[in-house]
């Protein structure tokens, strides 16, 4: 398919533009492409950004809970947190409620980084959604958030597959 998402049928391939799965995949691909340059400074790109944003904006009790929330395999999460620690964006601190566990806490640099990147991501999202007016953008975001919240608790992404490559889970940065 290349780096561009088709907006019209390709000769011999049929017209899938009305297919929900095709449209969802096209939007996910376009999103990844639109935000990739904005997030290249963060370890693991969009996944690292979503993890950092979840740490800054949320209060997951520990690394395992954070992995569950973001639907990332716990082994993958360990390496991702290691990279975020090495970049000075987060720290592992003893959990005051259970000294056997460590909480993931954003550093000042991590908070500043998320705030800066949120603006870049919003610009990229604005370009991606430029085909619809502002009212429809808000409605689209609200409906998408409702669907995401209604998914329940699917299994996290596998460490040894590419299931996570088609959609980057995480919070909406608005």
C-alpha cells in the first residue's frame, strides 16, 4: 500500500472505502504517519509518548497496572520504562503503599516533554481531521472515546507479535 492511504479504489482491488475495518485501518495508518515525526524524540515513538502521557496524566499504581491500562505486554513495558528512565523522562520510586513495588513517576523533564509534545500531536491530529469541520471533529473524538472505553479489557499486546503495530493504545491527548 506504500506510505499513502488510498482514497479511491485501486484497479482490480475492489472498493473497500465503505468497509469499517478498512477505514479504521486507514485512519490508524494515517495517524501513525502524521505523528511519527512529532514523536521521534521519545523512546519508541507513539508507544513511548502514550506511556509517558499516561504516567503524567494518570495514577496507575505500578508498572504492571500501567501495562494493563495501555494494553502493552508486561515484558515490553519493562524495556519501554527502562528507555524512558534512561532518557530522564520517568523514575521508578518505591511505592509508599507497598515497598515491594515501584511506582512509575514522571520527572520534571518528562512533564515538560509531554506538554510540548501534546501541542505537536494536536497539530498533527488537526491536519488528519481537516476533512471534517470542528463540530464533527469533536463528535468524532467523543464517539471514538466512547467506543474505546466500551472495549472492556482486551488482552495486552504480545511481546513476540506485531499486533500492536496497527494501533497505538492510550489516552486521547486533548
